[in-house]
C-alpha cells in the first residue's frame, strides 16, 4: 500500500485526489495538510467524503508532511509549491513528490523566470523533475521520483498535437483554441468564477500570453516538432472541461483519413486516450481520466481536437496515473471509471 500525503488540502486538486483515491486499491491518503483548516474534519470541506473518509486536516508544515509517507502530492499554487517542495526534499530527499503546479514544469530556469516571476527557479532541483504526461514521457516518469504534473491546457494541446510532431508534420504555424470551465481557476471564488457572472461568460483571455505556451512548445519540440504556437484560451460557463481545437498547417497535404490513421496508430494501446470518429465532447469525459481526441484535415490545415476533464486528466487523475507508474503499479488503478451523462 502506498501511503500518501496531500498539501493544499482545501483546494480542488486535493478534493479530486481524495475522491479518486477512495476506489484505489493500493493508494491510501493518510495526511491532508491545510494552512487554515488544521483540526477540522476533511469531510467538513469536501462534503462528498462524509462517512467515507475519517481524517482531519493537519497543519501545512513541510518538516512534518513527509513523515511516514511514501509520496506527497503538492496541490499548491505556483510560487507556494516550489519553496514547499524544496523544504520537503531537504528533509526527505528520497520521498516521491508529484507537484501539480507550474513550478517545476519548464526545464529551462530562464524560461521559468519569464513565465512565473513570483516563483523561484530552483535550477538544480528543477533538473531532477520529470514532466509527467505518461502518454508522451512514460519511461522518464517510471525512472523518476519527482514529477512535474502538466497543466490542463498543456495536457489537452499536447495530446491533440503530439502525433503530428512525432511524424514530422508540425514545423510551422499552429493556432490553438483552448476552452476551459470555471474549476480551472481553483476553489477560491473570484469575479470570473462567481456563478452569476460565470454562468453566461464566454470570452477569450490572455490571448497569446498564457503560461502554458512554453510548456506545450517544450514538450512538442522534444517529440520532434518545431511549432510556432498561437494560443488563445477561452472561459466558458462549464464547471469541468478543457476543450482544444488546434489548427496546424497541412505541410504535406495529408488527407483526413490518413490523419486519423496516424492518431489511431499512435494511441493504440493507450488506456486513457480514445480516438473517436468525430469531434469529442467535454461533457462525456467529465469526471473521468479519459482524453477523447479526433483529427481531420482540409487542404490548408490539419485540425486536431481533444476533450479532457481539467480536474482529472488535466490534474488529479493524471497525478494518480503518474503515482501508479512511480510505484510500478497498473497505470489505471483508481482511474477506471468512465465519465457520466447526463
Ligand atoms: N484547477 C485546475 O483545473 C488545475 C489543473 C491543472 C493544474 N492545476 C494546478 O494545480 C495546483 C492546485 O490547483 P487547485 O485547483 O487545487 O487550486 P486551489 O483550488 O486554489 O487550491 C490550492 C490550495 O493551496 C492552498 N494555498 C493557496 N494559496 C496558498 C499560498 N499562498 N501558500 C500556501 N498554500 C496556499 C490552499 O489550501 P489550504 O489553505 O487548505 O492549505 C488552496 O485551497 C495549482 O498550482 C494549479 O495551478 C490546477
């Protein structure tokens, strides 16, 4: 049995890790740390755990979080996660860590500094983290003890575009349209997540300047692509979901059937990536660790689609998938449930 702790206990990352771990036969969450809720029952905040999990929040102290556990899930905002991880690893250098934030995703410290100015670069520590997108970097994840769990937009874009990069078909301009639900902003209410505002909000934000762009380019270039990415995220009234539509230049004039065959071959055998016969639907994957993808081609563009649940394949589910790999378990343990509709 893997004994694990979670920090950032009141947030959505923690709540999804707890929800998914309930059905995981080999993962036991024994500690949930919180800055402000120490002593309170975990189920008083994550109410779906009432009479399911009998645990109280503990203080968020990096000197104590690692005691007696094999793994720590760090579900803190960027800027808070890095220093916490550094302190934790100074005391427990061999403990497994899965960091959900952006603090260790970018390999180059300078790129990190330019994207996350409030977060220290930790250049030596950063080099010890593997980028945890199992479908692209499974062997590195298996060999590592420290995982930088990908961003939700990055996961959606990478699963949509990696098959093209690997075939040498991604060397030019790519326009990516990402759409997200309100839970992508975390549990703290804000003007753009407050229900009366969000329920009718459909708007672009941070056009061409989202922090996930260097993360997407870094992974695609490691897969053989040289894309020039223009990324525009959009807020939608959904709660869960990241929907990606990526318009890549059709450099070699491939047809729709050929493009689809490339994706089918690439993801054959991948438990969590399903290649569909038509555009995916974010509602269908909500609550699940599945990424549904599809691709088609016009004369000028290869257009790739993906739909994920940002809180599951885009965060906590992928973190558990990575944990399974770190401990040599079946990758799908705790993650078998499909989404639901309605
Ligand atoms: N939401 C998503 O869709 C998503 C997807 C992929 C990755 N991520 C990343 O995963 C991480 C967790 O996301 P989330 O959605 O769980 O965020 P969240 O709901 O805002 O939760 C983060 C938790 O961290 C703690 N915290 C907040 N500010 C802090 C600070 N300054 N110092 C120390 N602790 C602080 C709080 O818990 P306590 O007060 O209880 O300690 C808070 O509830 C973030 O880095 C986020 O960017 C999120």
